């Protein structure tokens, strides 16, 4: 990756569109771009109407001109917005390469922006995540990184750590003068606060792998509770066979459901039959046992478990060895239950079951949602609940951390711990551990260098006058 030449690439999505973008960046961006235009663009241009010229025709386009270092890459940039024909874009790309530009490598525009100080490493990661985002959670995390939220959260810790290291290193230089710039107690106190700040950051953040993972929900409950009907309703298609006969579903059936923040997978597990000791050696008992194992496996491997329970069923829910994340009280429009005075089946407004009947008191009110696949009651409320469980509520996590961030923070905390333990040891040992912690934390944004620490020394003290 040579940062001294001029690069070019198609920067818009592949495929037909109203407009496509061909971007040129580098020291010769203006003359290279001008070579395929009827009139040259100049550095004093900002936005100008141009015409791309071919041998027999011209095409109206728009050129956006950015002069380095005040551009996204820190170099001269020309963006040609041309009619959205992929053939035109590819031909323009080939002609720009023939004029002296080079096909950009993967991520090279962002790399140049980083090396020229326009973005830090976390913002570069935000660009990559925004391009590949598959759900609202990933896109929200990308926006946070692009806005520099992670760098902003780390900046006070980096500055405090660098300042502490500067004081310790100055102390080393002045050991013969019997001057103490920072005491061991002050070192331990400052490092403890830094460690607490990093711990708070970890506790408030979420992980990228959780955002990229497709969350799974297992629908479990007694037979004929309406699990298959609910799966079909949420998926918007006939995925499971529906029948009033209990035990129709004997295997686990899955379907993808589109929620507001992304895709989730719903698994319709077989209904869990109550054990009948008198029939435990019958063929049906063997089938029921296999169905229970399938349901238990689905519940054990799913990210979340949704208990599906009929509103006219007064039984306690089946035991599965893990708590339910949500309860869907189905068949609330059940006319037979209303006629018989069945509790929980009278028609009410959709939403959470704060008014659940006494016989359903074993369901926590804040997890109970009354639904009807027949009338649509509560379906949107249930979807919103699944969305919140799978992707979190907007503004819930301050930042998202990937494996590189987590590894760096863990290494920094180890360095802080070792420096704190050695606070009363010779200053050289303390400085070594502090430098390790600073280097580890600095790798996240890629902005801390030995010169930064040296600069703090000269900015703080009058040395050698």
C-alpha cells in the first residue's frame, strides 16, 4: 500500500442506481480526473457540473472537489457522481487507471484517512462495520464508532495514564536530586481510579459478536398452546402445520422473523407432554420422551426462551431448567373460554398482562404479553419485546467493543494492576508497567506514541534551564 500515489475506485454499491460514485484520491487527483472530462476541474472548485467524454458522446455528471489536508483522506479528492450505469462506472474507472491512477486496495481510502490523522482506528472500524451492517444494532454501533464515542470514552484514561507515566519518568531522571514528583500512594490511587474507569466502560458496553450473531428464540409450552400458529403469524408464512389436535408438532421447526432492529430465528419446539407414570412403557410415552428432549435441547441452546401458554389453561408452566424470558398468553379471543368463564380469555386491550387473572399469578406481570394470532391482538407488542431482548433498547449500551478492543483493555488493566502492586518499588519498574498499560490502551485508537509522553514532560516541567 503506497501512500504516495493516486488511487481510484468505484465507491458506491454495485448495481444499477440513480447515481454511482467514482472516487480519486492522491497528489494527482485533479489532473487524473480532468483527463476524462471535457473541461478540467481546479482546486478552487467545490461542486461543479461536468461532462464525462467518450469518443462519440458525453455524459452529464457532477464533480465534488476536496483539497487536502481538509478532506476525508487528508489528500486531494475528486468524486465523480455519474449516471448509475455499472458499465459507465467500470469504463470510467479503467480510463482513470490508464491516466495514471492505481486501483485502490481494500480499505485503502480509510487507511489513508488514518495515516493522515483524519480518523483513528476505532473510526476506521466503524466504517467497515457500517458497510457490512446486517441489523440495526450493528448500524448503531458503527455510528457510535464513526462519531468517535469509544475514543472519547478512552481519552481521559489515556491522558491520565500518560501524565502519570510522565511524572514517574521525570522522577527517574531526578533521583539524584532527591526530588519526588509523585508518591507511591498517589500512584496507587490514580491507577485504581483508572482501573475503575475501564471496568465501568466494560460494564456499560456490548460486544460486536453479540450484534453480528442472529439471536434465536425457542417457543416452548404445553401441547396445543398455539406455538405453531404463533410461529406462522410472526414469520408471515406457513412454516408449521397447525391443528387443534395436541401433539401435531413432533420436531423443532425454525423460521426467520424480521423485526425492526434485525433478523431473529424462532424455533417451534414440540409440545411438552406431562409425564404419565402409568403409561411410561407405552410407545406413546417413548415418543413423548423424545419430544421432551427435543424441546429441552431447543430451550437449552436458544438465546431466549418464550413460554407459549394458552389463556384458558390454568396449569403451571412446564419445568425446563431455565427461566423464561417472556410469556406469550395465547388464545385470548377464545370464545369457548369466555362462555365458560375461563380466566384470562376475556377480550382486553393488547399489551402486557398487568391485569392477569389469579390463576396465572405464576407469570411475572412484566414478562406477560397477551396475544391472539386470530385477531392480531398483542402481536406487535410481542415483536417489540423480542426486539428489545435480542438487540437491546436504543441507547442501552454506550459503545460496542470487538475482540481487539477487549484484548487491549485486558492488557492495559493487567499493566495497571502490576504497576499498582509495584508502586513502592523502584520507579523504573513502575514506569515499565505503566508503559505496557499505555501501549496496550493506545493500540485501540492508534494514537499514543513515546513522543506523546515526552511532550508531556517538556510541557509540564522546565527541565535543563
